[in-house]
């Protein structure tokens, strides 16, 4: 049994982690909003946590972050939360004698790269990706034989009920019963079922690993695969129309971010993704979308 301190316990992935391992590990979490978890401490600012708050824990997992929000145009805000605060928390954990600091990062550090391997350059194109990369580099520089930094860079997570993000947007779109332009979408994208992600995180803590990790589902999927699975789970018939090349070129020019998310490739090298710590993903796209669709129907 590990003694784990979670920062950002009110985040979606942290909530999934706590629910799965609350009965097997000693978990304390700091949150900004109350979630009802028994061993939860609600604070106004994580950066104000004293060094003593970290004492006695085997590992700290940092889920606290400002994620990619197009309406936020302030690089300084992203840096303050995702970079400087993360490093401050790690410094306090190290000072308190914590053996491992697990940082939730992102594949956004690679920008628009379609293939991610050990040789892919880190070229973030958003404030979010840039701030996360700064934290990753400084945290790895802090790592030594007494203090191990583990950086986890997953692709988009889904499942676990109403996971926020593009998968939920696709569910809402398919539920409108309108023709969709994904008939010719033969792209290849990596995702991760949130249940696979929390199991990976837990294994990383159990094995006390350090370094940079890229957990994914077993196989990548195309946008058409995803839409067809959502349609099946919703019990609706979706017409996927082929997209004329002129339409795709227009979308790529006007909204390159949208084009990349819906028609672009993002594939992580399988050896890099699956063999790093011996984790084998157990949950599938079907499992995750089923959970999301069930929650979507209940909320409706």
C-alpha cells in the first residue's frame, strides 16, 4: 500500500483515480472545490500548501492545471499554473522527503506532429503545450536518486462517464441526427480510455519509476471509427458523407486546429507507448464510449 498525495483532487482524472484506488491505498487529496471525498483538504491556492503538507507520502501526483482553453489568451497565466506552480509543488515535495513526483503532462508538447517517437522534436504550438513542456524539463532536471520525477504525456482521454473534451462533443454532434463529413476519414489517432490511464498512473507509482511516459489504448482509431461506435451506442443511424478534397483543404487553411483534431493523424510509437513499464491496456474504445453514452442519456 502506497501513501499518495493528490493535488487537484477535483479534476476529472483525479476523481477516477481516487474512486478506483481509495480502498487499496492511503490517499489524501488537496482540491479547490469540495468533492465529498473523506480525506480531502480544500484550499484556495495549491501554491500556498506548506512543506509539512507533503511529509510522510511516498508519492505526489499533480493533476492541477489550466488545460487548453481557446478563450484564454494569456501565456503568463498558463505558465504560472502549469509551469511555475508545478515546479514549486515539486520543490516542496522534495524538501519534505517525498520519493516520487508524478506530473500529468500532454502530447501537446509536440505541437502538430502526426507521428510521435523518441526522435520527434518537442515543438508546442499552444500556450498550454508550451507551459507543460517548461514544467516537464525543469521537473526532470530536479530528478535524482532520492527524488524521482515521472512525466506522463497521454493523448486525449475519454470514458469514465462524462469525460470532458472532444469525445463528448462528438457524442452531442452524432445525437443531432445530421449527416457528418467523416465518410472518407481514414486518419489514425491515439486515444486513451481513462480507466487505462489511471491504471498506468498507479503502476508508475507502484514501480516508483522516473522518466517520460506515453500511455495509450492498444490501437489507434480513425474519426470515422469513433463516430460509428458512438452511433452504435446511441442507437442512431448516422450518415457519414465523403469529404471533397477542396472542403478539407479549406478547413485545413481556415481552421488548422479543427482539421488536425478531426482528420489529422496523431500516433504514438507503440514501443514508446506500451512497453515502458509493462502495462497492458485492458479497456477499449467500445467500453469508454458506452460509459459516456450512458451518462449522456441519463443527463438528458
